[in-house]
């Protein structure tokens, strides 16, 4: 039977027990990227930029699990503002050397340098190594370590996977150290003799996936680091409705109590979530707690939806906090239009209440909301998209 104690939904950070998967991203990683780097094909690093609650951390943790299952060497590091990210990545690499018994395959000088970088905050005179003139030394150590570990992984028949989370929190000196090293390692090649004669030039069996908030790429540019520009950029966007339905249809396999969702409950749940991963977990938790039976009903989903109104409004309110009244009014103009009509021209005319004005009259407003605040995006079809699923309903409610 259901009870709050057995609730499998987990609103918040990290990989939840019930996960509506990013199927395409996971399949790209497992079926394309890992086999390609194993064959010596260079893979462009991935930089995933998206809002909080869109599942970036959960995706990285799923990729970690998939890589672990395949015997890969996986270094996962999460950036915390004000902390030494160089040390965090060095520790992750150092731990993987031990976990995979690779220390003997790495040069002693590299291993000792990595251990010092992973364990010491301060240099011999009490100065942070990365904040001082030794940043080039630290980057060189990381670069050599990445190359050696990747080569050791190749000898062991596997790959090195580097996963970096919350990269918007990395301080500028560490951005330069870590991502310059990663960039050099990603471009490193080795010559291997071909059985038929001649030599092949192969890339390292290395793949790098980084995730952060919108604006992470801009942080790289501000720090003078070109890593971000060399990445394949991606945003997760809303969950595919088919993935949400698949989870709910097979829900009995995803909880120990064998609870299932009624068909009408599934339809209502999907409509309420609107592809927002945070809302998926929040509504799931509230819906589970709304009853005790083995079948989740549409009435329980409706009760759950009522229960999450306040936290969802708080999530949207936090995203527009700090905007001017005029900027919020412009977003409300976007929200007041049907999605297929959210062009810059139509939005500007709605905002100014004038059907004759051109989009250029709102160019400065658009630039600030798209580039500076990143609460608004321009889709490939030339239409505006709000940064969070369901945000248009919230903005329309503010008008009433």
C-alpha cells in the first residue's frame, strides 16, 4: 500500500528513483559516443545549459551509471561556488586511479603531482596554487594526468568519462586551469602502428560532458577560455510526452508497492506536468500522498495538482525576481499569445498595444531578456519560448 514513507518520487536535486528519462541523450552517449572514442575517434565535448529543475544533474548521474556498468573510468566533479574546482576534479581522477587499479599504468611523476593537487589547498608559502602564478603548473598536471589516465584506460580496454556539474559555479582561475587541460587532452592524439603498415593517429578514449545554468558559455568567454566554444551546445528542454507516459504506464515496475496509474490519471498527470521535470517529481510526490490505494486515480492527481500550486508559483516567481515591471510586462505579452504567434513583432505590438509598431521598437527589451536574464529564448522557428515549462500560465495569472 501507498504511504508517505514509501513514496518513490523525489523533488529536488540529483537522480530520482522514478526518472522520466532523456532517452535520446542517454542513447547518444551509450550507443554513439562511447563506441566512437573507444575506436580512437575524437568526440567534441558536450555542454548542457538549462534551467534548474530541468534534470541536468539527473542526466549526468544516469550517464555515470551507464558508464560504470560498462566498466569505464568515470570522474564526476560538481562545482561549488568559492571552492577549489581544480582540487575537486583532481580528487575524482585520483580516486578513479585507485578504483580501477590504474595507478601502476600512470607515470610516477604524474601520480605524485596529481596527489599533491588533489590533497593540498595551499602552496609552500600559504598561497592557493591555482590563484597564484602556479595555475599553468596545475593545468599542465591535469593535462598530463588526463592523457595518462586515458591511455591507461585504453590499455585496459575501456574509456575515460569526465562529467562536470554546476560549471557556472567555477571561479575564473579554475575555469582556466581545468578547461584548458580538458581542451588539450581532447585534442591529444597518439600514433599507433597499423597491422598492414603505416601508422594511425588516434584520439584518446576520452569524452567530456559538462552541465550548468544558462550563461555557462558566457562564463567561459569572460574567463578567456575557449573550451565552451569548442563544445557541442545542448539544452534539455521539456520532457518528451512519450517518455512521461512510458514511466506512468510501467509505473508498477518502478515502485516496491506495485502501484499503478489509472489511464485517466495518466492523461491528467501528463497535462499538468507539461514536460517540466521538477513538476513531474513534485506532482508525483503530492499525488502519491493523496491516497493509499493500489491504483492512482485522476481525482488523486487533481488533489496533487492543487497541493503543488504554491511551490510551483514560488519556482516561477524566483525566476523573474529582479526583473523590472516593464520586463515582466513584456513576458506577459509573450504569454498572452498562442505559442505559434509568439514572434518578436507580435509580442512587441501586444506589449505596446499598437498594431503598427515594428519589432525593432522592442529590440533593447528583447536583448536584455534573451541575452542578459535568459528568461526568454528565441526558437529555431523564430518564435519566443519562455525558459520554464508552464511559466506562461503563471504570467497570465499575474495579469488577472
